[in-house]
C-alpha cells in the first residue's frame, strides 16, 4: 500500500463530496480510504490542485499534501 507524507498525490474522492475546485481544502470522509472537500473546521490533508465533479466517473483528484487544522473565519 503506497503512503505519501508530502508532495503531490492522487487522492480518491468520495461521491458524497461537494464539487472540488483547484485551491479547495481536502479532508477525510466517512467513506474509508476516500477524501472530500473541507467545508467545516477540522483537520485537512491538503489542497486540491485540480477540479473534480461528482458523478463524472473521475475517482481521484491531485492534492498537495499539507496537514493542518482548518478554522474558517
């Protein structure tokens, strides 16, 4: 099983995620092994480097890994 600690990494996205656009924050989802767009305060795994739309068949999004706590204003 590949593991990435930093850099650009393709990440599987949960179908339940909101639309993701380049620059959006990405966090873990309730689906094991998948991520989603961060919409509330909490830990994030990184920043999306490309767009992703639900139900298009695309399963991954390229993410720049940068682990931190997101706290919207």
